[in-house]
């Protein structure tokens, strides 16, 4: 995939993900979403089990698994449907995709610069701090622009 295509994909996905930023501030109910919605609707465990076509003990397990993070996506979809809800699943970046790429580019550039600086010192060709900074910034920018597959090897 060409660099401009990657950049376009990142921009489009970032635009979509920006709408979900607010979700990072939402704290799930202590007993989980299923139990919270079920309680709010006044649906008891037996009734919910009937809606899901499972036995009552399975409801206890599903709600426990949701809280502990062991519930499957399929189960969440089924539970949401039984509660007349839509199950929403997604990944929301902690910062932004661009920031994640930039952070990784810094790591890669730092490693590269350490290797190059060491070799140049051995050859008595050390760079000034200003030259090092410029070379580092150029490397970071190049990594961000080209996004080589090796960017994520570090």
C-alpha cells in the first residue's frame, strides 16, 4: 500500500474514531451493562433466561463473565438483542492514531540514531548536537511519511 493511501486511511479512520473519544470517560456499571440494563427494565433473571433461551444459572454466569472480562462478543450480541439494545464494540485510541505512529517513529529513529552515532564515533566522525537533532527529526518525519513495515518491528 502506498504512503498516501495509508495516510488517507489513517485520516478517515481518525475522523470516525474522534466521535468515540467521549466513550473513554464512561465507566461501566459495577455489576456490568447487562445487569444494569436488565435491572433498569425490571427484567428478572428467570425472564431474561427465557428471552435468551438458556437456564437461569447461565444468566448468573453471563453477568459474571461480563464483569470479569470473560464474556464472548457473541454472548454480548445475544444479550443486547434480548434487552432490545445494540451491542457496540470498538477500539478507541488513548491519544490518536497519528500520535501512536509518531511515538513509534521516535522509538525507531532513536534506535537508528544510537547505532549511527556509535559507528560515527568509532570512525571519529561525530555530529554536533544541532546536526544530531536535525538528523533525528528528519528520520522521524521520513518514518511518519513512508510508514515502512519495519516501523512496528521495535
